């Protein structure tokens, strides 16, 4: 996440992993220390504040089957007027 520029998500995952490692492995374990180093590294980087979401459509596409959406009008059967 950090290498693709999603710093806020990376920081959240690093803090979560550091807390889990500290509880399970202890504060002086190698993985705990690595997770805390990664937290400091993530905080040093410039945060990108823009929200990240994919574009749903880049252009409006015409309906490939335009006749399927329209219904034909039925003729009413009945007595003819004189």
C-alpha cells in the first residue's frame, strides 16, 4: 500500500499489525520492531489527501440493442364505430 501511494491505508495497517505483534510477540521481537519502523516510514512520506475511488464510466456508451427496450402498441379489438 505504501509503495502504490495509499499512505493512509498503509499507516492504518502498520499500526494494526504493530499492536497485534506487540501483544502476541512482545515489544522487543523482530517483527514488532519492523512494524514500528514501517509506521515511522509511513508518517515521513507525504500524505495524499485525495480520496481514491475508481471512475465508473469514462464516457457514455450508446445502447447496443435499442429495439429491445421499446414495446409495440397493440391494436384494440372491438366494435367498429359507424
